[in-house]
C-alpha cells in the first residue's frame, strides 16, 4: 500500500499526476492538506484538533486534512491506514525543493521525513518551474517526465530495501531534462534571503520575506544537477547529528 500526500493541497495538479503514476503499481491512499501548506516544514498540530473528511476529486478518493503535511502523514498512518505503508510519496510538488533549506522548510520533504520516522520508505518529489507557477493549482505543466521518474523509483523501493543509512529520497525534476539522473548531495543554500518593507493602505508597515537564487552551484549538488538538466536524487538521513568529536574537549573544560 502507498500513502500519498503533498503540501500544495488536495486540488493540486501534481497530486493527481502522482496518483496516476502510482496507481499502476499498488493501492494508493491519498491523505493531504485541504489548503496550500508550502513552507510549513515539519510543523505538527499539537495545540489544536485536526479533522478530516473524505471526498472525491476527478475520480480520485481523497482524505482531506485541515492541517499540515506532517499531520496528514500521522493521521494517514495511525487513523486511516492503521498500518505502516510500504511506501510514502510526497508530491508531486509545484516547484523544486533543493539545498539544506528545503530539508527544514519544505512541507513536501518534511512529510517524507515524518513518514520515514515511523518506518515507511519515503520519497519527496518536486518539479522545477517558473516562480509564478509554483503556487497556482491550475498551472499548465507537463508532468509526464516526473510521472515516469516517480514510477521508476517507487517500483524500485517497493521491490528493494532502502539503501543503508538512507531514510528518504529527495527527487527533483528539471525544466530542461537531459534524459539522465544524478545522485546528489544537498547544496548549502539556494536563496539569498531578502526582506522587503512595504506599507499597507493605512500606512502601516509590513514585511515580505523572499529571496533570489544563488548564482553558483558546486558540482555534485542538487542545484548543479538541475541547472544542467539532470534529475536530482538526494539520499537523506534522519540523523542530523554532526561531528561529536569536535566538541569532546568541552567536557573537560566544563565547570559550574
């Protein structure tokens, strides 16, 4: 059984495309946020109740969650499926999810990490597209390549074990595909963060957080792969522990 979710909401064209591709492999259960939830990271609704209801969208049965992508994964596993799915797929996301920034901010990637925490193999899959299309549910985009890539990776994971030390795969599809895939590492940063100060009609200040893409990308990174037409497949681990040995000396220095 495959659990399918996203962070773009239940009416996303990418969600329907993922469902179409995965339905050829196994039974697919769709549990996704009702509304747009991009950028919420791995947030979980612990201070309010979460509700869901069942609807049908263009022939696709959906459990619509009034919460985050992480909520969708948890409710999907423990209330709807009542079991750990063989595979959890998050996407197909409208807009690429690259660099270390995506791992902590993307609802798509973080939903995959949540599923992996509970023991499910997990894929986060996103497509590169122009900024103006990323949050438009009715955007005109050809998902055929993304569907083929998703189906190929999903089939492998359904029949094989996840590679040792890998908890989830972050997959990104380029706008100009060269026909090849690349196994990549996360780039350090994709955006140069900017804060724009504006005034509302009453003259009160408000701020818009955004960013411009960094110009350089190291060879071997996910950003470099996409800019050169490769499908980027980045293995991700839940273990975010860094170099403990570098801090061992602190133990001897500590005094209270």
